[in-house]
C-alpha cells in the first residue's frame, strides 16, 4: 500500500527511488497490471511493464 501511495504522490524525478522486498514487489506488479488493464482497456503482460 505504501508503494502505491508513493508512486501516486512522488515527484516524477523520484518515482523509481524506492525498493521493495520480493513478495511486495510481486504484489505491486499485480496491482499495477490490474490498474493498467482496467484504465487502458488492454491486456498487458508483466514483462512488458517491468
């Protein structure tokens, strides 16, 4: 949840300046994929985004 909040509120220059443990990263990838699929109305593979 903190990673999502950070990516929404962080300045664009700092958007990738955080680290996540492997389990949290996998969850973050899943949530990101679901969000993109919903908002862009297109199916994306995880490998394409990360």
